[in-house]
C-alpha cells in the first residue's frame, strides 16, 4: 500500500521567514514519482515539481527548494524568504511506476503573515 | 485558456437527485482523472481514463458513481441518487499519458463544488 504523510496540518510564519513543509511517503515499489502541488485560496491545484525515485538530486527554483532523501522516505519542501502570496495549502503526492492515480497527503496549510 | 475546464463551478442539489459534472481536458492530453476533495478525507482518486483503454474505476466509492469519456476528450462524471456525504469538490485532471508508466504531471481544473441539501 502507498501512503503519504504530511504531519504538519497548519503552519503560520511571518513574511521573510524560511519555512519547511515535511512529506514522508511509504511505498513498496522501487520506481515511483513524487510531486508537490500548491492550492491557493482560489482552489486550483498548481503543479510545482516532480521527482523520480532514481534521481535524488535536490532542486532549487527561485525561493523554492526540495530535499529528496530515499533513506528516510522524505521529500521536503522549503520556501526561503516567504511571502504573503505563498499562503496556500500544499500537497505532497506519490505515484507508483505501476499505478496511475496520485496518492495525496492531507496537505499543509501555510499562512504567511505580513 | 488552455487549462483543464470544469463545469459547473458550483452545484447545489437536493438529496436523491442525479447530477452530472463535466470536464474538458487540455488539448492533446490522453489521460484524464477524476478526484474528490472533501473535509477530513483529503484528495481521493475516483476514476482514470487513458486513450481507448478500459477505465480504471477502482476509486469509485459506490455504484451510484459512473463516468464516461466521449471521443477521447470531454468526460462526464455522474452521481445518481445523491447523498449528503457526496458533498465535496470534484476535481478533474489531465496529463500527457503515454501508457501506464507515464511520469507526466497531472494538471488540474478549478473543480466543481457540489453541495447536497
């Protein structure tokens, strides 16, 4: 069975603080894909990043960075110098090589206060 | 725009009525997915279509739920004899499906907020 756990239900930070959103996953597959999506108040799920299980290289995109560690089954997401526009619910998701649908975590609601 | 389009945006109906939700995927995307987002349950997979293959219906919660995809494009999710627990946001997504092992990201529509009175 596959499972994604986002232990942080809600996080509140002051603008310009750094924040890390945790994601831990479970899968028996050796090949799988991990995703992060952002859901702003408008409701649409916005794709942020995909990571293949065989590629553990961390990635940075502007103020966003992702730390993938297979040894701990974690795929954490860090926002540097947070901004009010970063306020949203962030979802981590897993997709098996052998299965099509995404398995989502419960999401972390991030509030950035000015 | 060129994104996934869903209609209606909101639907309010009485318990026991049937509802139809529509999804128009991104042009060229062969894979189409339906998910449901409700409080306490998070995002749940419902059904998946890939090209002309038989759909994966493994996530449908009951036989009151069905979906079809005509001409490999537009999809309709139908809920018969609606119950209050069906109240949720129904999200549609599409992707460049190149077979079962595609790692392409799924792109989501804005969803249909369904409220059962």
